[in-house]
C-alpha cells in the first residue's frame, strides 16, 4: 500500500503552472503528497501529461478526451487515443483512461457527440483493461447509463456532486467518488452530506488543481500541496484522524486505480 496523500485529480500540465511547475510539485511532496494523477483533456496534451508525469516524482497520468473538449475534437482523435494507449500500455505511469465523461452544465455543448465519444472511450478502457477517470457534471444518470452498458474494471467519478442514490449506483459499478476543495465551504451542504453518508470505501481525495480551490484560496490558483489541508477538513467532518483518512482514501485510490500500486512496486516495465 502506498503511503502519503494521493491527489487523484490534478491538471499539473495546465498553463497556470508553467512558470513554477517544479516548485509546485516539490511543495506538494513536502506537504506529504506522495502521488499525483494527471488526466489529459484532449489530443494535444496527451504527450504533455506523459512527459510531466515522467519528470515528476510520484506523478502518474491518464489519457482521454474531456467532454468539454469533445466539441472541437474529430473522430481521428479517438483513433489517436487508441494508438497512444496501445503504444504506452506497458508504461508504469499510465494508470487510467481519462478525463472522460459527460457535461450537462455548460450550455451549447453537443450532448449527442459527447455521448458518442464517452461510449467509445469506455470501450477503449475495457479493451486495454484500464479504469476510467470521469467528469460527471449535471449528467450523473446519463453517465451511469453508459457505464452499465460498457462497465470498466473500476473508476473514479471526479468532483462528485450527485444524490446519495446516484452515489450508491456509481459505487455498485466499482467506482470511487472524488472529494476536494468544495467540501471546505460551509455552505456546501450537499457535498458534505455525501462525504459523511456514502460508504467510506468509496472516498478518494483530489484537488482538481488549478481549479476548485478550497475556501482559503477562493478564486485563486489551487495546487496539489493544498490536499492535506483539504483532507484535514474532510477528516474532521467524518470524525476521523487525518491518518485514518490517509490510509482509507489511499486504499480506495489504489483499488480504483490498481496501477498506482503497480507503479510503486515497479511491476510494469516502462516503454
């Protein structure tokens, strides 16, 4: 089992980190963050997230096309994703297909195209026996529908904010739920209620850096080094010690993303 905090969702490749990326990752390590999962969002950053993961101790990555980037994506991008997954399947730092999913919040997005891309990426996850990292904003039931037809081995519903019934449905499909900076806001009653109600075997932690900043960084850049402080708020809400949450959330993350353990143990051969 891995030790330290695991940030299961961090866009370390984002432009906001271009001037101090190494310092950001070092600060996270000093705060006790042992692993950072960097999901891709579009074809153009597949190579970038892989390069950053290989240059950053404890970082791993996922490849996928984010629903908000599907609008400008072409069918050839799905073929490119399949090619890259096949090319890097033995890379110990490749841990999932992601960030994929559906977004029903942003107006003007083509939901039919989103669903077509999501369905194909779920099929690729099954083809390569990889878990998925999912964006499920205002589309929980529709995401669940697709998962039931193309269930991956496991996965994470990132920044989850659905109902308890929906949460249980994701858990039944072997998915964990990502909790991050939003839970630090006292007004975030739904997310706080979910955290303290869902099965503790489903809880994983994330920052979604540079986005979804905790209340003490409201409207400022978030970073993975904030995860321990976010986790302390979560532990207090749960009535746990931070050490108990570190152990449980780490176990959950490694179950949802099995290659985290494999990467740590050096089981997979780097390509």
